[in-house]
């Protein structure tokens, strides 16, 4: 049964104007957790690009600038044209207040961390279901010092008078409802989208699958689609969605680049067969490893691996020249990040090379059904589609595979050492039921040999570094506090069972300052 009438149901999207906050993506995720679709845009997005998006609400994020600083980002000139509810968060609040004629000043004391908020009116929709006093999380230097005409104060803290204000359906809050430290944070966002914007909560896996299948059918008609699969969750879910849409016209290709983990190629092909998806297998190991000969620079390795994938695809499609579409498992964070990386101020950390990068002179049209999804949403869709846990819950594995986990030159003997060590590490992690708790856990082969002693003999062998991290989306990561006993068994098994490794170290670097992969 519909909660709302059809007119309201039409407006199903919340857009988030990103002023550069580290939490913008988190706002988008929280809105989607309310089963409402959300998208992140920049303040300079044009009105014409947004006009057909069925926007039912607009959120302005926080950001590092001060609204009174010269050149600071202001509110877009189209903001009020949509005539939908607006919620400004932190800098977003200050931008609205500044625009409407109120004032914002640098506070004498910046406010970071928890503050107790007091609600002025318990009937206020934004705070429906919340107590009159609760903890909120603050992170600001500037504060609102006077409200524009027509605005009401709806909540304060001891040190921040204008902690929440409103005028009609325009709301502004100084605290961050998107972070877990704000009690009732999710409830406040849920109230905004459902009680104030009155958006029907239809963004569910089931709804996504039904509408995406329709879209794919419309896009590809009777044409053939090539889907390069890696065995990871993104390409598997992409393949499963396309398979459900146009079964007989899907061609899945699994390229063994020689940089996979122990038994991986056999496992992936078998699991796809079990899920009734036919996979064509190409073993291009020799081609990849010989192209990587003498290469030690990480970016060079990525470039070569990417180009070799392309040439393997090219030979494959020459033999199958009726393929018109190429399916890719691109996710929303990749889309947002590539937009951010276009900024001249963004520094390039590393080029992430995905399997299936499209060569410029190949005449494929792209099918990217996951372009608007976060990883956890993709896992939900995979489960709903009935994919096995082995595929859905897999930890991410980079496109260049073990190639960026061997420091220095990649050789067959080094690949063997790393495969064996990684296999043992994974076995121990799984035995201790930690696999799903960790974003990633893997072994890295270092390019140094060190002296050891085994029995009465001197050894001079390679070192393995263990990397295990917890993360929500790989943008930041914490090194995992694995139990000492577990580290002990991983270390003694690797040094005893892998001939050629005499030392194991544990990487205790978070991201930042490190990255998850070593290269
Ligand atoms: P970093 O090392 O940048 O990794 O902290 C973040 C996430 O991205 C994965 N990664 C890659 N994935 N091609 C990929 O498909 C790449 O070149 C690549 N480099 C890193 C990494 O495993 C982690 O999940």
C-alpha cells in the first residue's frame, strides 16, 4: 500500500550538494539507508542537468571553507527553484543563513566533538521521536550569530545558540546527523526525507533489480553484451543482473592474468557455472608476465596490466565481432572520485585500474548498472539475486591482483611464494571467523631478503608483510587489531610451510597516511 499519493511519489530523489566535507558520502549512504535514493552533486552543477531528476529534497553538506572568506563556495542560484524542502548541515546551514541576510562569524572557540542539544519544541517534525535533550556531534569554527527574517530557532546547545533553525520547509543544523556519534542522527535524516520531504521510501534491492532489468533490456535490445568478470562482487553482480535481463545474449569473459591467488581461476569459473552463468575462460598468464618483465614502478605495472587486458579483449572481440556492449561493474564511489579527481587541486595517489577499462578505439557502448550504488548496496542486490556467499561477501581484490602486492619485479617464483603465504593467511583468518569482519586481509611480498636461522643453518630469504584493515568504503581504513595468537600462527605457518620466506611482519599503518595496498 502506498503511504503517499502519486504526485508525492514521483519525487523520489534527494540531492546532496557537496561543499567538500569528508562526510558527504556518508550523508548519501544514510539517506539510502532510509530507502530513499540520493545523489551527490557539486555546487556548480547546472539547473538543466538536475531538472529531470525528480528531486524531492536538497541537502547542503558541511565543508572546510568559511562562508565569509573570499571565494568560498556559495549556494547555487537554482536552490530555491525546485520548491522542495532543504536541509543545510554545518557549512550548508551557514551558506543558507549568509545568503538570506543573517550573519555568520568565527567563533571564539571552535567546537569539536559531543554537545548536548536542547529541542525548543517537541512537536517539530525534524526531531520527531527524539528526546528533548540528546548528544550531537559538532565540528565547526564559524557559527551563525543572527538569523535572517522569518527564521525560527528550534534547538540550541550551551555553546551554540543556533544549533538548529527553520523557515517554512528550509532547515539548517550546525551538528552532523550523518556521523554515528550523533544520537538520533539517522532518525533526523529519516524525518527529513519522510516527514518533511514526504518521499516514498521505495529505494530497495527488489525495486532496484526490477527497474534495472527494464533499463538494461531497453538499452541493449537484441544485441550481445560482453561482461569481463574478475570473481569479485561488483563484476559478479553486474553479470547476474545482465544475465537476468538478456540471458542468451550475455557473454562472460574471465581472463586469467597470472596475477590471481591460489586456485582462484578454477574456483571462480566453477562458482559461476553453479550459478548457471556460462563463462568463457582465457589464460593470458604468459602474455601478462612477459609484458611485466623488469618492471618495478607501481604506476608502470598498472599501465601495463591495463593495456594487456585491453589487448586480450581486443583479440577476443575480433573473434566475436557482433558484440555491441561492454558491461562494467563501476560503482558510485568511483564515479564521485573521478569527478573529484578532475579538480586541478586534487593530487593523484594511484590510478586504480579496473578489469574491463575501455580502449578508446573500441566501438562499445557501456552498460554500467551499478554506477549509482555503494558496495554494501551491491552486496544486498547480489544476495537478492541469489548469488552464493562466496561471491557476495568476497573481500575486494584489485584489478592488477598480486602484481601490486609483489614489491619490485614480478616473477613466477615470487608469485608462487606470495600465493602460498596468502593462502595460509586467508586460511587462518577464515578459521578464526574474521573474514567478513575485515575489509581486506592479504599478504605482500617485500623486495628484501634478510638473514634468519633455521635448524643450524643460516637463511637469507624473503619477507612477507601481513595487511589487514577495517574500512567502510576504502577511502579511509584502520589497521585491524588481530589477536597476537592469530598473528603467531600465521607467522609460524608461513615461515615453516613456505620455502623461501624466513620473516613475517605486520603492517600497523592506517589510511591515511598509508594506502591499503602497498603499491
Ligand atoms: P588503496 O591502496 O588506494 O586501495 O588504499 C583502495 C581500494 O582499492 C583497491 N585498489 C585497486 N582496485 N585497481 C583496482 O581495481 C587498482 O589498481 C587498485 N589499487 C587499489 C584496493 O585493493 C582497496 O580495496
